[in-house]
């Protein structure tokens, strides 16, 4: 790790990102000199930033929409997690090359192993996009079901990953499942279907905004163990931070910064 670390989060739009607050708090807490900034990068412009990683003016970057597939194509090497998901949300220079990683997969695995949740419970993943793909991979040997509006897309996703997961119609619950909401449902005040939440043993709700989603509010009221989108965001950030620095991430510090951003 260089004496002064230069990091960034890249995407379009990017002004809403909580990542600068999260990583800046972690660096300050650990006495790491450096900066973490948000940079607007449109599709097709990522190559310029990759050049900065190669020449040493940038030490690492997080990548958000719409750049994750472009990042995977531009990286010289991919970690196992990135190669499996076909998506990259974190980049770093390494031995003259640029390496791509998916901390979405790492965060999913860490979330599923959290002591709040029943480790023998099946996992019901809602959605068929990149976050859902990362969750399937992070679930490893667990029994996994996928539900999405487009069942063909859900089937294509699990066929691509080869996880042996099963497809169920969106809106149908799985008894005792740990439910992962990897859709935008909740960002506009929507609630997950009752059949899903009333049969769940726990909920991981990836959407987040200024306030608590109705899904999280409902889980709290029902006494269900849950993880909200801000906490999951921090798990992703912590995995990136550790991959760049080799230093254990101060999770509680990062969660406080994320909630106050």
C-alpha cells in the first residue's frame, strides 16, 4: 500500500453515492493518509480511469452503474468472484496490470453467514440482475431459489451460473427462507408481497434511501432478523477496502458514516 492512497467511486449518476463518506471515515479511523472521491464517468469513458490505475495515479476504484460490465471487459485479470458473476465493481493495479473484483459476491457471502440468520435456511433471491447473480454465487452450497417478474430471465441466470438453483414465481413464498430483495422494490415505497414476507425466516433488503424501507419496517415489527441496504452497502465497501489496503475494515465506523451521509 502506498504512503498516500488515492481512491475513487465511478459511475453516472454518482452524486448520491455514500461511498466517499464510508471510506473516508475508515481511512481517518485507521490513520491512513489519502482520499476517496466520487467521479462522474459515463459509459465508454472508463478506459481513461483504467489508464490512471496503470500509471499509478489511482490506487483503486469502485465501479457502479452503468460501468460494471465495461470494467469486467477492461480488466486484465479477474478474481474468481468477478469471473463467476461476469461483473466487476472494484478495480486495483497489481504488478503492472489492472485486476477486477466483485465485492457484491463477497458481501453476499458475508451477509448469508451473519449470525442473525438461520444457517440451514434456504435462500430466496428476488430479481434476475447483477445483484441477484452475485447473491447466487455468494450462497455457495446453500439451497437457493430465484424469483423474478421474467421467469425466463431468472432461468437463464441460474443456467449461466450453474448453481442448481430453482425458479419460483415472483410473489410466491418459500417456507423458512432467508429472503434477499435484489430488486428496486422498496425504493418507491412499495412493499414485498405478503406471501414472501410472512413465510420468511429473515430478510436482506438491498434497496436503501433516505429512510427505512417498508420491508425493513415490516420485518422489525414482525420480529424477523433483517439486514438493510445500508448495512449491505458497507459489507461491499469493507470488502473493497480490505482488498485495496490489506487492512481489516472498521465495520462499525463505516456503518455510522453510511447512515449519516
